[in-house]
C-alpha cells in the first residue's frame, strides 16, 4: 500500500475524521462565542463554564430526575440558557456602556466562581456518563472503527451550525440582529426592543455552549474543569476565524480540529500548541482573522 | 569584666543550638500539591486533611512546641512549585514540605530542599529518579514510585500472556519515567515494546492516540499517564472498541478516585498496583472512616494515606531528636528509626530515601460484586516489601554506596 507522508492512507483518513469530530466541538462553541461577541461586544469568558454546566446538567437530569440523554439534549441547554439570561440581566446589562475589558473581567471571574463551586461540590475527577443505548457500538469503515456516537456528534453539530447560520443570515429576525450589531441605537429607534434581543441572544449563545456540553458528556469525563481546558483553544479558534464572524467560526472550528488531529500523528507532543502557533501566524498576516471584516 | 561576660554569653548562644532546638518555636509542615486541577482529588485538600489527622494523633505538639500546617497550590508547574518552596523556606519558616504530586514539580522541590537543608517527604510524585540519580539526603519518597508500578503491573501482565506493548505516555518527567521503567520490566520478562506516543498533560481527546495504538497491533496498551488523562483514555478506549477488538489496557497508575470517576461499568477488570487500599484491614478502615467524615464521604487515596504516615514518622523523628533545624539530621533519624503506622504496617526507610512496604496487585470489581460505596477492589496478589521496590544497587543513587 502506498504511503503518504510516511503514513498509510487508512491511518490518515482515520485521523482526518477524528479531527473533524473534535472540530465539531470547536465549531459549536466558537459559534456561540461569535454570536455573543457580534451583538453584545462581550468576550464571554464564562463560555467554558457554561459548556461544563451543560454536561453537569445532563448528569443531574439523569441522576436526580431520571431523565435520559435525549431529554438532557433538550432541557440542559434551556436551563443553562436561562441561567445565562439571568447573568445578562443582573450583571452584563449593567456594564454594557463600559470598556470591553470590564465584560472580559466579569465573565472571567464568573467562570472561576462557577468552576470553583462545582469543584467543591463534585471534586475534580469528574463523574461518569454513559453513551445512550441507541448510539452505542460503531461501524467498521475499513480504515477505522467509527463509534456511532461520534458520527452523531458530527452530524448534529453540523446541523445546528447550519441552522444558526441560516437564522442569522436569511431570516427577518437575523436581519434585526445583524442591524443591531452595526448600529443598535438606530435599530431601537425603528421600534425593535434591542435590550430584549440582546438578552435573548446571550441566552442563545449560552444554550449553544450547554448543548455542546451535553454532546461531550458521554465522551469526556463530566468534570468541573472540562470547559476551562477547552475554552482557551476555542478563543484561539474565534480569533483565527475573525471575531464575530459566524461562518468564519464554523469553518475555522472544523478546519482547526482537522489540523490538530493531524498534528497528533506527525508530532503528538506539539498537538496542544499547534492552534496557538497558527493563531500567531494569522494575527501577523491578517490581524482581523481569516473571515473578519477588517478593523472598521 | 563586661568583655568576658559578653564572651560567655556568646559562647552560651553558640552552644545552645547543639542542644534541643526547634526553629521558630514551632514545627511548620507545608503541604504542596494540586489544589485545583486534574490531580486535586488524588492529592489536594485530602492530603491536607491527612496531615492534620497525623498531627492530631500525635497530640498536636512535638518536642514541647506546637505544630502548624500550611498548604498551597503548585498548579502542576515546576516554576510555581519551586518559587513557593523557596518562599516557604526563606521567609515563612517552613521546616518540611509534604506530598508534591507531578514529578516535574517534585524534582524541582527536591533540589530546593537539598539547597536549603530542610526536609522533603514525597507522597504524590511517582518518578523513581527521586531515589535514583536525583536522590537527596533531605528527601524521603514514601508511597510508591514508577519502578514499583511497572514491576507490579508490568510483570503480572507479561506473565499472563500480554507480551507486546504500546504506550500512551504523558509527555513530562513522570510519564517518561513510568514508560522507561515499564518497558524495562516488559523486556526483562521476555516481552516486546512495539511503540509509544506522547500526549500533552491534561489532554481531553485520546481518540487519535488510541487509533495509533490500535494500528500497532500490540496486545497491551500501557497507559503511562494519570488522573483525568487515564480516565479519558480508558473511557474512550471503550468507545472505540479497543478491548472488544482483542487488545487490553494496562492502567499503570490508577487511583481509587479514578475508578470512582469512571464507574465500575467502565473500569471493571482493570488490573493495577497500589500500596494502599482503604478496605485492607482494621487499621486502614478506621483511618478511612475518620478521613471520610471530614472529606464529604470520600475515602483516602494511597497518596493521602502516604501523607498521613510520612508526617507521623517525621514527627516521631523530630520528637526523638528534639530538633528540626538540620534537615539532613532529621531524615537520618527517620531512616534510623523503623516505621510503624496503621496504614502501611511496619517498614523502614532505605539509605537512598526509599520507604519500603508491601505493594498490592488489585483488580477492579464487577458492578455486581461491589457491596457498597467505594467497594471497588479485589486483592489479587501481595508483593512483599523487599520485592516491591527497585533494589538499592540498581538505582544509581550516590547515597546507596
């Protein structure tokens, strides 16, 4: 069998697919961040904690209320989204007029508090969450064994990303959102309730994070630190894609997942750094990011 | 007249430290470990509680002075850890640093302690270099090390037919040492190492590495990692059908908190080596009950048990010596006195700083076999103290000669 770059093609296909799966998490998380940044101009550092809350939400629904994975997929994002709305109303709304830095500090502090509370209650090791019955097992694709659950993750993430993009780019509601991003005062003058739209948008972005958390629960350990480890990478993804760019964050999420996956084969030791190297290069060459709209 | 009086005072002052002297009027024990990240449940606050219990059981005072306990979070970073150690020794009057998981941090603190002539009681760190090439007259390595893990688990698995290995290795001092020591055991027992892949510490997704391990066709995939990394490796190996496909996992360092985090459904059948289990005998059960009362129902890990035993023995040595200022002298006294505690039984500390006690080969129970919370292990074999750790002559420690 011919080899490509010293690696049999089967292995390469396998790694590409795995990269795509990890990219699905990056995409759905960076999408939420991009939506929030676009409208609220807030760099939501609580995003990782909200992703973690989604996973814990799934665990709590199962162990405390007896509700399984499918219910969790629906309910956990709603519950965590509601918490997000509270955070927006009670805290973020008060600092909207201030510099970006205040929002960043506030959300970062909140993330630390939330993680600390969960760690105190549940410990750092995390809790087990089984893959739902219907999605256990896997397919032998010839070049690799693909667990059914991972295939589901890629599928559903793509669907959610596309749906979000369609809503924002192709509907009336989306046009309000985009308009408010450009000039909130003008949109408000035309009779749109911008503060409520902002609150709901933040709730939606948070719900997306929680949704990713539920998807992650059966794969990764449900642990208070699962978001803290991921969020830095996701921020790099958002920066590379261009802050606030919806399509950019989706494409970069999947793309960087693939690049990271390949690094795990060619130079595994560098796999946790490669995304930041790319970020540095992109910032040097295109400071606004690959899909950003420039500094305007 | 005045001059001779001054001289006499000076002479007296010089003579005093040779007699009983406790620096700073108290013994200050500092627990340094991971308080917030992936090793926090294995070490963390539990180690602080274990140290407190040891001091309480000793009566709260040693050589007539009070004992104080402080702790800090080294965030698994060697630079952070050695800075804290320096500050503790230089300005805070700390006499002994305890625990210190994460081998890279422990190696750094090992050097600082040697330089400042204090005492370092290692429980959390694994690298066998602490009693090998990097051994120090100021350090005691209590609970376990990479050689003991490799020897216990590695030889048991090779002898039951698992003779080809592929390693998933955590990419820092600990993982490297564990891989090295296990590979040596595998080869010595007639097995073969087919390859290894090194992953960053605290890595969430192992699918890529597992696929490489799968491609190697090795019978055994050795997990030379710890904590959350081991949990995610095992969990995702199940997902990718690694075990169903005929390969087996060897968790080289598994703690009871990891088994708890995985759940018996996923963890059942795992075989690994530890030197402590809460349900071994009356002594371990009594201690674990007191520990659980303060730790929200959790049982101690072997690291936390090791902190209790090491601190107890340290206090005995300081009490016998009546002094804590000279770290080397305290460690020498600890080595001279035989050890005896309810958790590890009777034992001794060797010249190279290695604490000797039995190690145990455990297997994780099936869910149906478990009778209650934390009832997770079946004892498969006991490795006696003289076989459990690396022979003195093979470590390359200058103190051994």
